[in-house]
C-alpha cells in the first residue's frame, strides 16, 4: 500500500504546476462529452482551441518577439468550446480571437486583467446574441459529477496555491444568493 501511495504522491508532486490546469480541463472536457455529450460539436471545440493557439503564437511573437507558452491558449480554447453554443463555426473563432487578444490589449502593470475566455464569451453574448448562447445545464444535476469536479478542481487549486480565489468566489456566491432570496420569493436552495 505504501508503494501505491508513494507512486501517486511522486506523480502529484512531479507534475509541473503549469500543466495541472490543462490536464484537469481536458479531463473535464472528455468526461463531460463521454457522459453527457455536452459539446455543440467536437469540431467547433477543436476550432476554438486551434484559433486560440494560433492567435497566441502570432500576438506573442509580434508583441514581445518570443514564442509564447501555449498552456493558457489551450485552456482558453477549451473553455470557449465548452462555454458557448452556436451551430456556426465563426463564433468560436471570433470568441477565441477576442479572448486571446484581450490578454495583450487589456493589461495593468504587465498582467492581463480578466479571465480571457470569460471576457470573450461575455463580449460574444453581447455582440451576437442571435447566434451565440451561453452554457446552460449540460452537466445536469448529477451530484457524483459535481463532487468529482469539486475534488479534482480543489486539489489542483490547492497545489497551485490559488484555492483562496475560488473560496472567496464560492462564499460570495452563497452570500449573494441569500441576499437575492431576501428580496424575492425564491427559496435559498433553488438559488444555489
């Protein structure tokens, strides 16, 4: 038993932190597609990934004169593929381009300001609501799936020392849901 736990501990500590997020989001993508078929299409998601990577390459080279790392672009592409719905391909390309470009244009003290894919998705929902919809309930309400995502996501965030960011979001979400319930007739559990 010690050998098994020692093996997984060495795998966990041996992974470079920058690869934890792409591994996790890839597992979420594969698991979600296999169990729920939640993607609009695999081709559209691959288009979003490829667009993100190509724009990152081009802007990194043009802006800083270096070949940038592609982990962030890969994560952005997968996120765009998961978060938007459209029967057309161009919204996936445009959303990916806007997302990656925002990293280079909207900066403060040398860092980009927003989560790139969330920025791109928000812009697309604002500019093209007739052809783009946001993620709805593709995951269903299956507790086992949510627990797996919570556990794996929390472990990755803890390892990356970013758990506090997610914890503040969850606490705020729960507090605002309670406040919303005080002003509406909605039950608290249905708000979360």
